[in-house]
């Protein structure tokens, strides 16, 4: 493989793969019911005597 071949692959399919990973992470974070989990995690630093 030459540099030009790898660069072409990264410019097209690499970008598409990174966009799909980003969309997947955002969809995972916005799923129904995730708000309760994130609210509990946000309070963890304030709850010294409680464990996860």
C-alpha cells in the first residue's frame, strides 16, 4: 500500500467510520432512561458515604 492509497481510504471511509461512531455515542447518551443514570453519576462526588 502506498501513501496515496492510505490517504484516499482515510479521507473517504475513515471519515465515514468516525462520523458513524460519533452518531452511535450520541444516540447511546440520548437513549430513553439514560437521564436517571447520568443524574446519579453527577451526584457521586457529593455522596461521600455511598458507593455505586
